[in-house]
């Protein structure tokens, strides 16, 4: 677990691949895997156990959405808090790549394994959000949409604190040259060259730039999922011909 300080009354952290009950390939080098993602061939009951472990750590139930690489923002409140606190919580809060809530005691989770997890909070307005920003999400501006949703709930971008979590770095994320050009035309800070000298994308820097353009300064967790064996990496697993789990960024008003 990697805690981040997003202000008074806010609890926020990024999970790693360790600390759960899933076996390989949904585990990392540290043993029991804390795979929080459904639809990655892991057993649903184990995922439910892992999710309750994450909720215990947070001290509140955690809601997850079905992420589709878009820019839709789901707003959750008291009814969802009751749903997710139940003995048998739902598998998903619905389709979307960002969640916001002003509800105290309801955790929001964003699932990743190379894409960029973003946590946001305005501790004064008492509103928090999460976003899943992969290549398509960065292009679609999901970070802008979740900020818009926070502002609509009373947040002031000047007060918003954000954390950009572990993701694949620009030295590792190789893409075709045309794809690099397409994304960098929209967010120039994503332009990268990999260690192999090929075209790359630096999505964490792109997300930090998108936040900065709105006046939001982000804490950045400088860990690369592909290089760090404690973290799940979709690209690393695919290259090895296997699957992997999903870690999460998690936030709640407490
Ligand atoms: Zn890397």
C-alpha cells in the first residue's frame, strides 16, 4: 500500500499486487495477490475477498466501476454507500472511467495495471473523485471531466489536491509512431522515446500536464508498473503470454 496525503478528512492510497489471497498469475513476487479486478480470469470469490481486505484498510466500503476507456463520470451517494456496505456488494457501480462522491464513508476505487490511476480531493468542499486514464482516457480528457464534476459539486481547482499513481512509464510504453503523434498532438507532454529508442508515450506526465492546465498540482508516485515486480502490469504479463491482476487507487472522505 502506498498512502498519499490529500488533506484533512481524506484517506487515500494506491494498492500494490501484494497483501491478498489470489495465486499466480494474479499475485506478485510478495505472495498472496491483491487482485481487485473482475474479468481478468481470477475467481470472483477471491476478488470479493481482496476487495473486502482493501475496504478494511480504508475503513469504508469501496465502489468500483466497469471501466471502458471513456470519459463518463458516475456520481455516487448515500444509496450506493448502503449497496457497497452490504454483505454482498455489487460487482460494479456501472460503466464509467471516473467516480465522484460527496458521501462520507464511501470509498471510490479505480482499477489499473499500466493505465494511470488518478485520485482527487477538495478537502474543504468535501468532495473526492477517481479517474482511470489510459491512452484513450487521456485523449478523451477523462481528467477534465472528473474535475468538472468536482467543480459542479463545489470544488475549487485551486484547492483540489491530486495524486497520480503507479503506471507504465514513457521509457517502457512503446507505441507505433503514428499513435505517439496522435496523442502528443492533443497532450504534448505525453511524447516519449523508450529505452529501446522507439516511439513511446508518457501517460503519467500527460495526466500531470492536464491537471496543471486546470491549476491542479499533483503528487506523483514515481513507480513504473512494468518495471516494478510488486505491481501488476498488463504489458509485462502479455509479453510473458499470461494474464495479471488489477491494483487500485482508492479514496474516501472520512
Ligand atoms: Zn518503465
